[in-house]
C-alpha cells in the first residue's frame, strides 16, 4: 500500500504534531511493506524527520513554495492537489487533522478529527485562526473522506450530532501514551528546580495557553487555594497568546519546554492540573500518570474513556471546586498514590502499537473501497 500523508503539522509542538509523529513512526516500523509519502513543510525539525525516516519506508517531500501559501491556494482554487505533489500513484491519503487541502477525484481520503472546538467554541480562536478554519472547510473535508478517525467516542458522537456523519464511517482509534524508559532521580529533579527557580512544591499545567484550556481559572483557583493553606506554586509549561496575562504570586510561566526536561517537570510535580473546557483526548494527565504524578482534570466525557477513576475530577469552570481539589491533593499523599495506581490501570491499553494497528486497518479499508 502506498499512503500519502499530510505532514504539515509536524513543524509544530502541539498535540497534532505529537500524534502525527508517533503514529506515523509506529506505522512505518510495523508495516515495512508499505510506502509512506510524507508532505512536510519547510519548518519541520531535522531530528523529527530523522526519527520518521529511520525505518526506510517514509519518503519526505517538500515544495519550494511555503506550505501556507501552497495549501491556501489549494483550498481556494482546488490546486495543487496533495496526491500530485507526492508523485501520484497513491492508494490512500491520510490527513492527521483538518487543514486546507485539495485532492484528486477518486483518491480515497482518511481524515482524523480530534475535536470540534473550532465549531463548538469559535470565540476561543483568533481572527486569523478562524479564517484558516474556514479555508480548511472541515465539514466538507469530512464529507469527502472515505473514513474518519477520531481519538475518542465523544468526538464520534459530536460528528454525528453536529454534521450528521454516520457512525459507521467513523472509527475510534485511541492514541498511545509514551512510557518513559526510566523515572528521573531526585538529584535530576532538584537540579531542574534550581535551574527554573522553583523553590517550593509545584502543581503543573502542560499545554497550549489558550482559552479552551482555561489557564486563568487555574491561576484564580490557585490564589484561592493558597489563601486556604496550599503551600505550592503553579507552573505552566506551554506557549500561547494568554501567556503574558498569567500573573500572580507563585505563578511560573516557562514557555516551551523540551521533552527531556518536561519528563523531569512531570516527575517533580505534586500533581498535573488540566481544567480545560473541552478536550478531544487530553494527553498531559495521561503523561503525568505514567510518570507517577496524579492528575486533577475537568469532568469531561473523554476522561470516562481514558482515565475512569484514575484522576480527581472537578466540574468544568468551577473555581471553588478546583481550589478545594488543589488543597486536597497537595495534602493527601495516600490519595495521590491511589490516583496513580488507578490511572495506570485505566491507561494500560493505550499504546502506539495498538493505535497503529487500528489506523492501518482503517487506511487499508479506505484504500480497498
């Protein structure tokens, strides 16, 4: 099977880049008989590209025109078509997220839709981001797709309710969770804390600093929890337009943190806190749990599928409940231990090998349709 892959998201550092990179890498390793023609932007890192091409059957392709110009034109004029940019002869094209895209008639498309935040919460996005969403025409792209992959059943239900996508066309392929080779030792954690100026215990938030993640709620809840006796700071590891506005005593905004240091941050935290208003999957609490750190999350349906009872949940947007949860988890070591044990059991099935098996089945079905 010759698969074309839209790899433009690989230039980023957010969840879609993580998903695309790890799933494609596992697919290529487990299916050496297949060829993966990968369209990448000019900004993808050499290290990421090297990891993807290590198996020998991923063949990257770049174009001399910047990808935003190229695919903006494709969305407006229907050309250039990604299958032709990749040399043609493709059995199927996989788009790991809805983006502006043109495709020749008759070429099967598998589209991954991670969530419908751009439709459910459009006000969370900038004017430029909303324009890009309109150019992507995600609803039309979903209708064009032979099969649609989603990370969780909650998104399959949303697609059926909002866009009338038949559940039979949609496959739930849960992403994996990376298990670290080893846990950072106390000396490594202490060295990181000194380097980052973290003198007190800390609660950690990981991810884009955007309205959907509700970082301001965490800042307010932290201030309330400190007034109630919490002796811990809050640390944000991530970038976004809300970063300059996250201020307060004991609030640290670190910006982008490389994966190696992020592992240490996870291991050294009292807990991971994720008060998002909407999530299609939500990696940070899962990543924290496999590193021995418990999680506090907003009570979203997706966590019924991934975490079960393996996290402390609070009602969405409830500042008082979140403050109480911060105090509780910081003061109760037995609770932290129970949450980690339950969380690890809940996420045990979430591996990239299992995800690759599910994705390959979907791609094969679409190619043979």
